[in-house]
C-alpha cells in the first residue's frame, strides 16, 4: 500500500535512522508492499483477480507501476492458464530479456546482456538449485523443467534490492505459484492437448520417435474452508513431445588461428612450396586464418517426457497469522537418438579459395587423397537423461499489529540430473567406410557442402571403428532459512530488515569408456549388410540456402544403435568396451555457505513533486570448499592416425578453499511528475558467483590428445564473484488503465570476471611424436610429418616388438593398427590447461523502449518493446590468443498483437534477437562463436465454447525459421540447424 505523503524534517530522518539501528536485533522481514512486490509471495502482489488476457496485461502494468525500482512481470490470465506453455518463451516478451533455445524451446535467459549464469532464479522468493548435464558445471536455471500451469506470475527485478538473495547481476527472476488463500473459494480447471511437432517427421527412420501427435494433460484444484482458515491447492501436468532437428557443423572446431606468414603444421602451404599454386586469394602475411577440422551432418530425434506437480497447504488460525507448507516436483526425461556422417581433414596436400582478411576463412577447402582409402565416418548416438527437481518449503507470517510483521521462510530444494539408460547418458558408436578420396568443403553459402570423390561402400563396407560410452551426474542442493520483517515508522516510512543463512551444494561427476581405434576396431565381415540403412542428406536441410548444391555428398547409412552395439560386443568379445564404467573418472563437489543481513528504509517525501525512496544495505559472507576426484594420467597411447589416448590410473581427491564477503548498497527513487507519470533513478551493487567448473579443485586432463599435445582444465576455489555497479534511469507514462509508455537507460560496471586463459603445462607424459621411432620413420622410411599413416606403418612393420609398441592386424585398407606409447627419452607432451583468475572488467550500457496500448473497447491491443545494448568489450576477430569479451550481448525486440472479446482471444507474438557472441572458444581453441540474428513468430487462439469450456490453438515458430552460428567470418560456419514449427490443439474446462 502507498503511505500518505507527509512532510519530512531532519529530525524525522534522524528518528528513522535511530529506529533502523535499534531494529537490527529484531531480525524481521518485509511482506508484500505495493511499492515493491515481496519476493516471499506469502501475500498476493495484486488484489485483482485476472480473468482474461487484457486483465493479465493490466496486472503486469500495475506491478511495474507500483514497485520499488525497475520491475517487469507477467501475470497469469487465470488459474492454470499462463500466457505461454514455456516460461522462458513468456520471459522473452519482456524488454531486455533474451533466451537461449534448446530442442526448439526456450531454456535459459539472458537479461540486459548478462548471461544465464549471472541471473538469479527464485521460486516463491527462494533460491533454486540447478542441474543440467548439457552444462555440467553451470549455475543457469533451465526453465524447460517447469511447466507453466501452476505459475501465477513471474517478476523480473532489474534493479538490486537489499532483501533479494544475491547472484542476479542481470536480474532476479521470481517465479510465483498459485496459493489458495490468495484466491479464496473453489477454483479448478483441467486441460488436454494434442501436440504435433513438424520437425519430428523430418528425420531418418533410425532416429524417429513413434508418435506424430503427443498428449499433454494438466489440472489445477484450489479450495478454502472455515472462513478461509484452511486452504489447499494441487496442480499437476504431464507432457510428451516428439521432435527432431538436423545440424550441419564443423563439430570439432576450426584449427588455428594462424597468421598468414607463419608456417605451422596443418596449415596451407607457404608461397614457393609445393601446393602453394593451388591457393586462391591466400591470407596475407598479417591476416588471421583457420582451417576446418571436419564437416559433419547430424540428424537427431528427441522424445521428451515432462511431469510437474505441486501441493500447497495453508492454515490461518487467526487473521494475523498465515502458515504455508508447499512441495514442488518436476521431472524432465529426454531421450535423443542421433545419426551422422562426416569427413575429417588430415591437413595434407590441399587446394583452397579464401575470403579477404584481416580475418580470413576458406570459401572452398579441398584435401587431396588419391588413394581413396580414408574414412567416411558415419556415427550413431543414443543419449538418455533424467532431471528431477524437488522443493519442500514452509512459510509463516505473523502480523503483530498494523505497524509490525514478522516472517520466517525455510526450504530444502534439490535438482538432480543423471543417465536414464543402462548405456549411460551420452553414448557414441563410430563407423566408417574406408573409401574416401579427394574431399571438399564449400562454405560459400549458408549451408556447408561436403563433396567426396571415390566413395564406394561396396568396395569398403561399413564397420565399427571407435566408440565412447559416457556417464554424467549432477546434483544441486539448497538449504535456506530467511527471517524477515517490516516495521512502520511514523506515517510515511517503513523499515525492512532480515537475516538469512544459505547452504548450496553442487556435485558433478563424469566418466568415459572410450575406444580410440578409429582406424578400425572390428572387421566389415562382422556386420551383415542389412544392418546399414541407406539415407540421403539433402532433404533434411531443404530450408537452408545451399543445400540443393549438386556437388553435395548425398548418400550415407544409418543403423540401429542397440543392434550394432551388440554386434560390436560379439565381434570384440569385450562388452566392457561398450558400456559405462562402474566408477567416476571425475567427481567435483563444491559447498558454499552464505550468511546475510539486510536493512532497507522506505520513505515517502511530501515535496513539490512527491518522491518515494528505498535505501538499502546488504552484507553477505560466503565460505567455499571445493573437493575434486582427479584422475591420475599414466601414459599417452598413439591409437590411430591423429588421435592419442591419455590413459589414466586411480584417481585421488584434492580439496581447496576460498571465502569472500561484500557490502552491497542500493537506492531506488521515484518521482511523481504528475499522477500518471513517473521518473525513476536507481543505483545498486550486485554480485554473480563463479561457475562451478571455475572453482573446482585439481587439474583434469582431457581423454583425447593430438599430435601437438593435449588439453585439460584446472579450477580456482579462491575466485571472487563478479561485482557489478548498476545505474538505472527511466521515465514511465501511464496514460490509461491498460496503456503505458516507458523508456529507460541502464549502465553496468562489472569487475572480477574470471578470465579463461590457456597455460602450457608438462605433466610428465612422454609422447612418440618426435621420439626415436618417429624420427627414424622420417629419416629411413621417407615419411613426412603430415603423413602419420606412413609413420605408423613404418614403426609397426619394422619395430613390432619395440618397447611401447603393440602391433595389431592390418585394417581393410592394408594399414597397420595398434598402439604406440612414448618411452623414456622421447619428448614430454605439452598440455594446454584452461584455468581461471579474477582479471577482467567490462562496462555495458543500454536503452529499453516499452509501449502497451489497448484501442478503447475494440478488443484490439498491441505491446512492443526494443532493447539496445552495447559494450566496448567485443571479440577482436583478427586477434590471436586468449580474449575476454562479453557473451550474450545483443539487441532484442518484441511485437505482440492481441484481440479479445467474450468469445475469442487471439495473440500473435514476434520475437527478434540480433547477432550475439555466445562463446570465446570453440571445440578446437580460442575462436569466437556468433549466433546469427533470429526472429520467431508464434500464434495462440482461444475460443470460449461456454463460460466453462474453451478451445485453444497454439503455433510455435510458424514460419519455420532456421538458426546458424559462425566464427570469425560469416563463412566460417560453426553450426546451421533446421527444426520445424510446432502446433497444439486443446480443450480446457474450468469448474
């Protein structure tokens, strides 16, 4: 509620300050107030019961207008009827909020250019744990785990608040669920939908799911009794979705970058050397360039099964006491089948045509393989994961009198992700036909075109080569206690104060059983020809420009993963090689214990222009303990042409510690220029904690090395959080009950970013590269450095029993197989270790424009916003080595049109996000990855058959947009992906 304006004198300020100091031991909390909607949600933020889309937009407008600081939100149209089926898709409609998509759905959010790891997500004011096997050590919350049916509103706090848990530099997002005493009486609804995802039909048979139309069912029940003394609400939903997506990518990254005047292994021939005449428009001496390591076409089919439920009990024995006990559960099961075809470049004799510098990339790159016996790789994969989220919470609110209230809130919440298959979470079988001749990659159009000469699957039948069976596990836990209060001071001030204690645990574990016999693990005779199923590439990429190129290598084979796995086990007699390990290779455990105290004084000033201020201070102290099970590397085995396996022995645990504390001030001021206009100014300091992989203990070497060495990671538990000093200014004009215009400016000064750098280390492992046998093969065998097949054949045939040499049978192409281990006296391998330290600073600024207008009583309305974000800290595409640049920074815009009357509700929403940098490293090293500009059109139509029964249609990505990522140039493709639109038709009955 808004307090009456009262004249403030210096003595009243002194009294308020004294009361603030005296109230510290009381440790009380502020409950919901109109100036700033409380994060605890034990009282409704708005008293309006929304019943339609226009009313929902009006409630969101009121939330923005009556809050301290800059707050945006989305309010449900009705109980069980949130505007979008995916919460992230709803959030992207808010100015300044952009989303990352996964399997065609919104999953993570970026706010005002600040990435997902630095946005805090709360559930009813409580900090939520995270787990995601796709990002094993991140802090980003995955909104795809939560269904929208039980959500009553989402609040997005863009400015800092003393009472908010720390961690949200971009924003703090509070997801609020419906509670029975907030909406007294009986309320219930049930809904059913059929979902048709067009992308599920555009996949090879070996990855397709069975159903074209999948079900969704949801229900909500809420009731109160005994004059609203008791209340209970139950909600649940079950959703199945089948989909597919097809990806063309340089999946192992671009080798480089190199300078045009450097002579490096694996680069193009220098002027005057053999082969240099085959280069058109070669990179100039000062230009930076890279070459592709492979080109891959992958076809994925996905089955997703999501279950959500919430149970809430409320008991109000007196009008001044309300207690709430709630339990929230969600499960998200994802099963992905993938088939792919690819060609790997060995950086031998080549021809190429290049873009202009200073950052250059090949338009066309051809590698000459006259023997036509290299591998055409055709792999299969089977991924199955299950994520579960559980949260049990208790809240008690006591309104001592009209001036004082206390609240306690406690919860225990977990998020756990693990394999949902006996094979593990991420499993790959590599197969090949050794019949590849001259190979070309054409990057001149959006779709990269792979051309292969000499391919002959009859002469060289397909066989299993390498494999990798991986298992992942991640669990996050949060135990949190909050004690808050509010004390009214005189007529126009109030003091909010409280303490909290939070313990966050994160565990991530990983193991890999990898067989790096890519030159041939078994024989083609071990596999009946019937297990290989012919397919063509072109039709699966028909929406991407360039896929119709007649030079495309169009034919490949798919297979049933389980069937071929069983045949590989039979052929090798080693089931252990095609199964997950019974132990973890890495096991990282981090514990953070935080204690916090905050005070916030809210005051209204009766000046010529009425002013409201909220001045707050939060103190937070955190202790970090990080323990990691680190595998001990014992040797390097040269297992195939250009791949080296880092063999590991028994792992050991290491433990490191860190700590930090911060004093975080905040001040929000809003001035009523007139009854319908506000001017706001805010300053606040916030922190964002490091990712878990940045603070892990120990050094972990990657399993696979190359000719030039290996890679690994090392953490630093002593890292400090990123700290941001935030300034916000905004003007808001509320020119109608449902109409407003707002323009805002924001600036963030960020420091203590963890720089990701690569350092060279030599952990004492010898490598055969450059060793005695290697040198002999070049001197006596006539081999060259680039011809590793020649070197391996020489060593196996001339020194089959030498120390470290294990000779195998020749493969189908007549080349020797086996392993070679470095010996004493051979060179010690170099490893590039990625580590972290607080060394980076960044500034970003932006402008938000926001308008919402309803055209009288016509039923028509629009909502539009545009966000411009800028930072001088971009990636230098012509630079070599480690760089620090802000990822996720992009302009964005939304345009939403609505129509609503007593029968129809129609909403068409177009969302656009400009090109942005999403990573400063690709799979091969320090190369930028840019996601190109993307726009998506969604449509929802509702028709009320009766006041209780309604029909709903929803269409997602109606124009079937594709996505694309590139590197230093637009032609330096990282990934191009085609999926498809999704349609839903359903009925909803409201009791």
